[in-house]
C-alpha cells in the first residue's frame, strides 16, 4: 500500500508521500500563504472580523495533521520543493460530541469568530450518522497547491491518492465539506456524492446573528457535504 501511495502524481515530475514532522514549517507556510488568502469562508469572516484569528486557527489545525499519518504532500521530484498538501484526519461519529445551541453560544463568547465555520459545518453534517453510521471515516479539511504549479492535476491527484491512505487506516468512507465550486467539481469527477448542500445566501448564522456568508462571490454558491465509500 505504501508503495502505491508514494507513486508519482504527475508524469514523473510531481511526487507524493505522507507528511512527517519535518514538513511542519513548509506545510504551515503553504496554508498561510496559499490557502487562507483564497479560502472563501475566511475571506467572508475577514470582512466582519479580523483575518488573523482564522489564520491562527487553521495553522494550529495544520500542526495536528502533520504527524497523524493521514495527510499527503506533493513535491517536485527534481528539486524537492513541496508544492501541494492535503490535510486529513480519521474520525468516528459519536452522538455525545454534539453541542446544543446554548453550548455553541457559550463557546462563541470564549473563542470568537473561529466558531462560526464550525457551526456551519456542524449544521451541514447533522445527518452524517444516517449515511455512514459509526464506521471510521477520513475527513478532508484543507487542500492547497502553490499557484505556480496550478493546472497540472496535482489537486485531483492528491484527492484521488488520499483514498489509498484512507484504506490503509481502516476507513470505509471519505468525507469532505467542500466550500468551493472548484473542489466540488473535482470531488464530483472522483465519484463523491452530495449528501447535503447549504446555500450561502440562505444560511443564517445563529452565533453572529447575521447572514454572514451571503456576500460570498460567484461562482461559489454553497457548501456541500461530499461523501465517498471506498
């Protein structure tokens, strides 16, 4: 399995491997420089709140993924430059982990705007248990490719290759909460099904008391819960 995971992604030019602790700095840099400035959820929050809390939150999450053996790195085989990443983690649903509205609002007062995307995704995932039960699943959380390596198929390659990682970790499903039309198109081509969809213009955020995502620009219209059985 590991040999298959490590096969080149693109014509012998772009390699692939699991993340290791030594990748921490490069991955944090990619998330900070290339993911956060283009993440439509972070940008929407940044119009009302400061961008820094979301950037810090995402970098902290990145640190958790570097050594969990569930994430992949794409690199230039000739130069060794790290050029793309897909950050994931293994989960199992537990009904006891859900929070009621009062608990969400209490957490919001303590942690601020970083809870808003969490509430959005919790709402999106409310019926996930009916789809996958209590089986292990791999959640795709962050993926990005350096702009200079765009249009090479790296993102599609990482999304496809992560299926082997999921299988190696005993997962039966891959779950992706896709906020961008571009990643939604990639996932659709790879056989993911849309199990839930929420329009940005219609979503009322109970924490801020606003339609905070209604001004997200076209072509992005919704967040989708995408699931693939593997």
